C-alpha cells in the first residue's frame, strides 16, 4: 500500500509544480512565442507574415483562426497576446474588457459575392438586388430584377440557391453591415451583425466551406473573403458602387475605396464608398491588444515582442499582402496605424 | 409455418445486412482516406514542419510530435489515477462507495468531449492565461481516467478468485496480493485497456481546440501552444488552399493508421490474456 501512496503523492506534487511554475516567461528572459487568435478572414495573411517573422527573429507567432468574436473572448480572458478582428470593437465590447485596448489596422480585405452558373457569366448586381436575392425574394436566375441589370446575358430559369454563413463570422458582419447600409429593406427585415437570422438559404461554417459549397452547387450564390474566392476560382459578381459603376473585387478596387482623408483614429467605414473604381464591400482588419502591457505580471520583454511584431507587420510585412489578394495599407492609414501602435505602454512608459 | 419461415429469413437477412453494412462503412472510410491521403505522402510529410504559407511541400511533423507528446503526457497523468481507481473498485466489489465510483466513471465517460474542452479552457487556459499542450493533456486525461478505471476493474475481475485466495492462504499481505497476483495476472489486459484509451484520446479534436491551440512550428515545450493531428486536419480542411486540403487527407490517413495500430495492439494483447486464461 505504501508504494501506491508514494506514487500518488509524487504525481500530485509534480502536477502542482508544473501547474504553479506559470506559463509566462520570467522577467528578463527572451520571449520566444506569441499567441495571436481571431479572424479567419485574414488568417492566410497573418500566418504567412508570422512565418516570415519567425524566419527573421525565431519568435514563434502562433495563429489560431478561431473567429473575430472568439478573439474578443480570449482577449477578455487574457489567454492570448494579440487578438485579430474584422470589425472594430463596439463601445459595449470595449466596456466588457478589463482595460483599455488598441486596435491597429493591418490590411484591407474585400467580401466577394460569388455565383455558380453555367458559362460563368459576368453578372452585375446592385445592393437592392443582392438584398432581394439573399432574402430569398428572387427565386430564379431569369428573374426580371436580374435580367434588368444584365440585359446582355442569357440566364437560365433554374432556382437561385442562397448560401450563407451559419457561424458567427466577421465576413457575415461586413456583408450584412454593407447591405443594411445600402438597402433599406435589408436594414428593416434582417439587420447587420456577425450572426443574423437569415431569411433564406443554406448555412455553412467558415469561408472554406462556403467556397466548396458554391463550387459544388449549380445555381448557387454566396459571399466570402476575396482570397478564398480567388483560390477556389469562383466567379465574382460586379457590384454597383455608390457612384453607379459596376466593380468586381480586386486589390486595386479595394484600395480605391480608402478615402484620402481617413481620420487618424481610423473610424468611419470603408463600405459603399463613392468613386469610379471603388469596390463597395471593403473592410480593414485589425489587431487588438491591451494598451498597457504590464497586466498579469507580463514582462517588459513580452511587451516589446508584441510591439515589434505589429510594427513589422505594418512595415516590411505589408509586402506579403498583395500576393495573397489582400490590400496593403495605403500610406495615410499606415501612418495612422503607427501612431496608434506608438501608444503601446508597459507600466505607463512607452514600449519603444 | 411459411410466416415463421418468412420471418426467420427476413430477420436473418436484416442481421446479416447490418453486419455487412458495418464492414462496408469502415471499408469506405478507410479506402477513401487511403486513396485521398496516400498520394501526397512522402518522407517530408513525416519529417518536416509545414512549409511557409503558399509554398508547396512541408509536412505535419509538428502535429505528429504534438499528438505523441499530448497523448503520452495525458496517459502518464491519467494512468495512475485510472488504475488505482479501478483497483479500488475491484478490491471493494459490492461496497457502496465502490459502486458510486463506478457510476461516476461511467458518467464521466459519457461527458461530451467538447464539454471537457470548455472545462479545460476555463480551469487551465483561462486560469494560467495561456494556451498550452499541458492543458490539453490534462483535459484529455479527464477522458482517459474513466475508461482506464473501468477497464482495469473489469480485467481485475477476470482474475480467478481461487488464485487470490491461494495467495492469501500462503500468508501474503493484501498489497502483495494486489500487486503480485492480481495486477501481474491482469497486466496484459490492463495494458491493452491503456492502449485503447490512448487510441480514443489521440483522435479527439474538441478538447484540443480550446487548449492546445495549434502551432505551425515544431514544439517540444509542453507549456506552449502545440499542434496535434486532429487539430491540423481541422485547420487544413478549412483552408482556402487546395494543397493544404490535400495534406488534410494525408494527415487523416496518418491519424487513422496510428489509431488502428493502437487498437490492433490492444486486441492482440487481449487475445493473449484470453489464451493465458484458457
């Protein structure tokens, strides 16, 4: 019996030792790992950038593509160093966090509306039509509202299969915010949010599943992050922007949507911007971290590591955006982003 | 008479068809994973970490390391608790507290793994402010303990009481009987139970999503985020890049192979135990 007691006690002590030794690095020790989590929208870019950062500094930046809303939760629990979100935190969301945070934009992305129709016609739509389609109002592809905008195309009388996201998603948030802003019926009947009550269609989880579903389903229409549309070679719809031009998503049309006079706090939406070449569903994506990094006894080295990686993402890291179909930050936005990052402190003192 | 015959042949057909279906389902899954996965298998796949994003090649060595470390540490944490609990229940057969322990083990076994994951997140990850492989191991240990306890108990119950009585008659102490007679006799059976439990937790994804977090780098430190095969499959399968989706199939193939091997090993050991008994 004594045997068993000995083993049990040793296991307990071992467990306690491992448990209390803490998972954070001690002060002065170099930081070799950072945990970043959130947006699936920008995942390919962040992963690519963090890979390059690892090559350069040997710091393992681990990215967890949970979702924008999960990033907020993890930030609240302080289990990650940096959160990634597609939508700027609302005042209520900020209030739920224990301390003030900084939101730093890192790149531009677009939400593409993609269709699967025989012959891949170059379809044109406006916000009212997209709203009607996603509300289930338009039943067939040769509906008068579609043909009115596409007089040159011969569209089949097959049913329209609407596909939407069933999970809480930043992509849905951007898409529905655009529709609610641009179409009154959508605003009244559905509204905007990461998770809305979809009036019609089939739900899927994640951008990748959306791409696969649209690819497999003839007569389908869905919305997804532009990178996913490109990688799956889906046909993107040209959307009418506020100036009346029909624009397909591209890096140029994303960048065209950023106004030159975007204010320094980067408030204000990039959705439905006027301009001859601006795509209407464009969004910045953000990294979020606590303004003062000295919480939970975190070391100054960790604060510096957080600062350095974000600083690099805003600098050399930007070059990696466009090969992956994200828009790099225009200079004005980048300067504003650097100003925000400069507010990062550790025990009240600036980190850099 | 004909009605009875008809009933007989109908039921016979249904039973045989269901049995056949069972084999067919397994065959279809294994075959599909084999066909989809084996094409992209190569040496790099087993020995290299994922290639930088967008570049071809690379492997899942990080996830293989992770699966082994996380599963082994979970087993190391869970084995003593599970085995001792099993020994307790077997040695106190019929007692009220032993029955309660058995009931609790069964209840714990029935808890969905996603709940174990949330538990691990709340009490380990959120408590220590960090995702880590160790928290994943502890979460998996919660799934490992009840299965191990039940298997240990059942195998110990198979030890003939005459054998134990003989030991007692020779004047052996209880600790000596438990250790030298019961456990020695049942060792192969207990090991097989441990392997089955390990096979079970090696394929779990839900607890890892909340605890291990995943990592694209080869990581040996249990206090850091780490990848594992099920997690990597989940992430790759939902990636926009066809190359990664293909790697997800290959990783699935490796995982299934690993689990089938563990289970085969367990079966083999069980067979040996039964032979010894007979």
